[in-house]
C-alpha cells in the first residue's frame, strides 16, 4: 500500500527506478474501490472505418458488466458503538461538511447515445487543432481514472502538445497508484487555466465529479468527455461515452490509436492499470476476449503484469492487517436483507486506522474480503474519512443493482459496484441503504 521509504507523497514527485515497475519485483498494494460496469471491446479494425450512416449500429463495444466508480464517497466508523443491525439510530444525522461532489442522479438524465464514428472524428480534430490540452479526472481517482489520464497525457506530450493534468481536492495520489508513470505532468487544480482552450474529462460520470475543476470544464472552449459509466449525465460537447466499455482505459487506448501515437511502456502501463482495476484483475463479467486482446497489446508494449498486480492488490503495511481483522470481527450478516438475498456489512472508523497508522486510501481492499460471503448477495463497507463523513462502498454479485440504490442515496456507480457519501451514524446509514435495496435489480 504505502510507498517505500524515500518515496515522496506529493503528486508529481519523482520515483525510484523500482517504483516504475521496470524490475522483476515491482511493489504490491491492495485493490480498488471501483468495479467495472461494462466490458466488451470491439474487434480492432485493420483499416480506418468509414463513418456509419445514422441507421448503422454503434461501432465501439459490445457488452460487459458493472464496475464501481471510485472516489464517490468517504469512510465509516467503528461498529462497537453502533446499534444492533436493523435498529435505526435515533436523532438527526449530522450535516456533512464540504462533501465530495455527488454523481448526478441517473433517473434525471436520458440514456447516453451510442458512441459513433462522428464523435471519434470530432475528438481527434479538436485535439489536433489545439496547442494546449487540459486533462481532468474525477476526485479521489482510482486506477482507471488516474491511469487513463496519465496515459493520455503522455500520448499528447508525444504529439508535441502542451498538456496539464489534474483532479479536484484532495490533491493527493493514492499510495497504491504512485507507481504510475507520467506524474510529473500533474499540477494542482489551482494551476489549471480558468477557461481552457480544450479540456478532456476522464472517467467522470458527471461534471460535478470533477470537483474544483468543474467550473473550468464548463468554461472550456471545447470539452471532450471520455467515460464508461451508465450513469453518465451527458455533459460535454463531444462525448466518447460507452457504458459497454470495460474501463475508461479502453476508450483512451482507442483515442490514442486514432491520434496516431504508438504505445510505449509508460503509456501502456497507465492503460493496463485502468483495465486491470476495472475488470477486477480480469475476473469480472466484463472480461471479454476483446479485453484480453487489449491486455495482450499492452503487455507487448512492455507492461509487467505481475508488477502492476502487486502494486494494486498484493501489498499492505502490517497495520492494515490489524485494521482488516477488526473490520471482519465487526461484520454483520443480515440474511433477509436485499429482498432475501443477504447483506453483509462492516465499518471502519477513523480512530481504527489512526491507531494503526493506516491511511484512508489503504482500505480499498477490505470490501473484496467481505464480498466473499456465500450467504450475502450484497457487501458493504462504511469507511470514515478525515472529515468525519462516511464513504459507503457497495458490491453485488449480480442479482441486485447496487448502483440504483446508491443513486437513490445521492451517489452512483455501476450495477455491481457503487458508492455514496453520507453523514450520520453507520447503523442509520445502513437502515437507509437496506430500504433502498428492497427493490431488487433484474436478474442477470
């Protein structure tokens, strides 16, 4: 999880050679709080495709499954002090101070149009004509958001473009992503132009998810949106949005190809981190033959899969094991919840991790342990952040649409992985979530 001694903590800091994953060892980390919505990539064309007529079907992807959107919310509190599962907490919930921007409600937005050839052409034309391109991904970036953004930033630099990349406060690269190349191109959000010539938004379902950079996106001369969330609100002038894509990295790789930039090891590494993150290391239903084809091209470019995997999932400080043990000991199983499909949940208070010197962003792998429960279709981890807010991560095995429930509670994400942030006591929050889960999603 946390970086090796001597590794800087600030975005853009230089890393040692081993941190670049050029060695056989690499470093490990734990998993992401993000799961993919979608999946299939289209077969790669051998020649440029002719623009389809309006009656023709979209050209990019086929179909995948859901992934949770990272960074939607913040962490939980210890379970010992909470009321028994199922009993509501009395009193009004505390107000959330300066919460992270929520994902706009899916029901308030029409379905995003299928991605067609014209959108790709418009995006390439805008990038070719721009002297400077500003990139922004969603707040609290995960592997897909940051990996995709840094990969595109390096491709634009290879084209000779001036390029700035950033994300909203808190402006700190998660420990598990500090191995990604290209971080020297990151700048604090305050250093981004107030009205960019061209801005590209990556992996953000709505403009509000850009946090402090949402205003700049609204004032940009042109805004290209690259995203794969079904809950995308349809913002931006040019929308490279495909809910069937396994990851935003899939769309970024296609854009880089259309820009004529060959993949090198550093560009490929960011894309691979995004693809591996949002496919759950290629184990979620969105993992199609085309996904493996893309992974193969990235490995051919020089990516070391074992090194990236260790960074993302297989590394943690000893204190994390103690925090995990406490979270599992507090876990509660509600067999009748989620329309009888079962709910398992736990909490991690700020005091729990402070006692073990564990950072908030090192807790993402806890839910992967909880979701293994055979008796529960839905797994939930409430994590308390440094502001005292609760980030509620949810996972489903497929028969319950947790994305819909999280949207109802002010968050968003994918069918099988989603999240929301809320103030109040965890037991009260679970009561709200339990009620939202009473209407089951369609069976897969």
